[in-house]
C-alpha cells in the first residue's frame, strides 16, 4: 500500500497521479519544481524498482521535464534523486534559469525556501494539473 512520506506530505501539494508516480508541486516559489514519487511501498532506491517500473519512471521523468521546460521556458532542467533526508524514492524535476537565485549552483541550501502564498499556490497547482493531465 502506497503512503507518502510525512516530509513530502508537508512540503508538497498534490497535482495528479500518473501510471507510476504521484506528481507533486514542491511548495517553493523560488523555482518551478515538481517531485515524482513512485507509488510503490517500501522503495527507497532506483534499483529496488523492477525493470518495468524503472522504465516507466525514466519515461515519466522525461515527460515531466519536457512539459515543464517548455511551459516555463527554462534554460536548464535539474533532475535529482538524493533521498538523504526522505528515504522514500522520489525524483526532483526543477526548472532552472540563468537569473535564478542559485544559478549555476544546485538549488539545495542556496536560498531559503519561499512558500507560495495561498492564491499563487492555488494558481500554480491549477496550472500544473492542466499541464500534467
């Protein structure tokens, strides 16, 4: 049974479910940023997915990256699956711009997270629900 890790639950907002992954918006207005979480119980590493699920995950990463990059006209897409804080397998898909606060460094620890305001959050979620439908 799939249960989202409590840290992901606290830091993200549901967008949609794809065939394998739950698509979430990271609540940080500094960057257009989604998180893909394979809906498989007890999986913390990519190699723990079976071959079929690994292939689906790669396709969903590619698809989400392509959609987000085209939508926001990002200069670069960052893809990361660290799992040092949240052990549940999840993949960050982050749109980057040459003028963003962390460029060209990684986003982690560069600037404090900036949660969306209620109206901006609702608008971004609605936008992504359409984009990722």
